[in-house]
C-alpha cells in the first residue's frame, strides 16, 4: 500500500513538475503548494468516482425516486451523483437501533444531502465524519434550566439532529419520505445546520460568499423571522401558509434550516411569503429552484 501511494505521488510529481517549475516564476511558494494540493485532491476524487461500485442503473433508480431532483440538467445530475459518491466515500454511514442500512438507503440520503452543496463543493461538509441513521424518530434525554433557575428534563422525539463537529443524525422513517416536494425534508434540514456551523455554533448566519453582504442577509432574515414568530406564536396564520413548519420560529438557526427545506421543496411558497429571504438563499446556495422546477 505504501509503495502504491509512493508510486501515485511520484507520478503526480512527474506530471506536475514542468508546470510547477514555470509557475514558481510567477507564484509564491504557498501558491504553488496550494496548486499541488488541489491537483492531488482532485486526482484522488476522480479516482474514487471512477472506481465506485455503484452502477449507473442504481443511480438512475435513486434519482427517479426523488421528485426533488426534477429539472436538473444532465451536467448538474452528473455533478450531483459525483458529490454523492464522494460523500458516501468520505463519511461513515452508520445504522442504529438494529436498522439494516442498505446501499439504496444511503444513496437516497446522500443525493438529498448533496443538493444544497451542488454549487458549493464537498468542502462545505468538512470537519465531521458520520451520518447515523435510526429506524424512526429517536429519543434523546435532555436537561435544561429555565429562567427561574429550575432544572427540567424531557425526552423529545427527534426526526434528526446535527452536532457541531459531530455526526448528522436522521430517522429513516422521515428521511425515506423526504424529497416528495411537501416542504418538509429532514435531510436538507440537518445538513443545512452543518453549513450553518461552518463558522461556529449554528445561528442562522453561515459564511457568506463574495458579493453577498451581511447587511442584506441580516435584514432579510431578521424581518422574516420576526414576522414568522408573530404568526406561529400567536396561532395567527393569516397571510402565511401552514406548510412552513413553525419549528422554524424557535430560533434563527432553525429558521434557516426550515426555510432551506422550503427553498428546495416549495420555492414558490418561500418566494411568495419571504421574497428577500428567497433571494438571499439563491445567492447563498448558488441555485434558483423555482426556475429549475418550472422547466
């Protein structure tokens, strides 16, 4: 194995040596190093994709089961399944509570998880390693102290959960029906939390791309969040659709995750009620699902 790795590295070095020799005239040592690392990483990823044991027929069947992926171009489909292959390779998909986790189930989850990063890249999911799949909603013992200083304990049933620098956890019962375009998608929800956590604790403010502004993001989301909380907490749904889960009113982090679900599954609903948020999510995810699904 060591000799194989050495051989691979040596071949890559021989291939890149003339380029690096010329580039070193114009680039700094750090820039040349970055180019080399990027080349080797991409070469390694192409090898993983090329040697995947999952057949094209299996991928076609997986795509067909997800209305969520309607309207993707052939080039986008190719990039999506390549991202899914890499996600399956680099992340550990683990079953819990006796669930028999099949290849089809893993592919079903991976395709949905990779849709948000279709134009962001796999690096957006760096810093953690596991996806844990329960048969259904799971129970987690939780303790908290209220404003009066009293300790409480509850055991909420959870469809999914994301831990900072820890695993993504989903229940298969909910993950199986995700992608049916009803505005609820536990996979996108939990992986949106992972994107939010790229710059620390989830707070509804993921790292923005060049060309986006903090002011525009904060204004769009803070106004929408205040409006959404008013309707949810007051049980007043006038002017807003009940299909947007009021769980999003619990915190800015949950608001971002819930609206990410709606963005991909029912973009017309999101644009109707919160057009400024829809615009910001188009910029962030570098996608326009409403335009794609209209095709």
